[in-house]
C-alpha cells in the first residue's frame, strides 16, 4: 500500500531554467554555449549539488573548463536569483495528496546557494513532511546512499513509496531499492500516472 510520495524538485516542483537565466545576461550565442558547456552542461556541476567543495572552488573548476569565458562565468554565478521559476501547481498538488492521507517528501540534487537565493520559489517545501537536499548529506542521486538516507531518516518502507523525478536514471535507482517510480514529463502526465497508481493500490 502506497503511503508516501517523494518528489524531486528541479523540473518537477520548480523549473530549473538555467538557459533562460544565462541568456538574461545578454551573452552572444558563442559565449552562451561556452558558459553552458563549462558549467551547467558539465559533470562538474554535480560538485555543487554534492556540497563537499565550497561554491567558490567549484566556480574555479568551471573557469578551468574554459578560461576564455572566466568573466562571464563569474558574473553569471555570482547570484542565482532567477535560476528557478515558481510552478503554481506545486502547492495545490502537495496539498491534494496530503488531504488524501499521503505523506509528501522531497529528494533533490540541490546546493545551498540556490536554496538561499531562491527561497521564494521554494515556498512549497513548508507544505511537505520533510525531505533531503543533496548538499546537506554530501550525497547525490542516482547513487543509492541518498535514497537510503531518506528512507532511514523518516522510517519509510520503500514498498510504500512512489518517487517522481524527471530523470529516468534517478527513477531507476529508486526502483532498484524497492520504490515505485514515475518519470516526470509534464504535470498532466505525472498526475495521471500517479492517480492511476494510487487508485489501483486503493482497489
């Protein structure tokens, strides 16, 4: 029986709009591509979410990836306000699930600087029963330990959890640990899939 719904945050409950954010600085297309490849499209971005290194040290890694756009990288990453966009369906969806008796959690690759500078966008978190942002435990999805930490912290049975994430690799890890998982493509699709699953469980 499903009792718990676990949400990813980025591109599920809030839009991670890094492309729009970078373009707001008026970079040429060439510079935009260089900054993107050195930062958000580079695996070094995981180090922000892992939370082991100071943000400044990770920015230095980005600069090493392409020193030709050092000034633009440092300018873009000075303040992350605006890199997340509020999704108005988040709170109503959470409240609907809670009203139906489910507990609602978050499990997200996230770093502290974005959390602090985008708090208004993350207002839905106060409506949830708890959760883990990766930087707080220095673990990231899709590695098993961050899921195991969530299950242990809130004494959750994986067989009683549905996990919703926009990345299939993250969903697969959840399944391998015994959770049911839904890959988020859009809110209508995800709600339909979740409601069908919950209806089958109730039946």
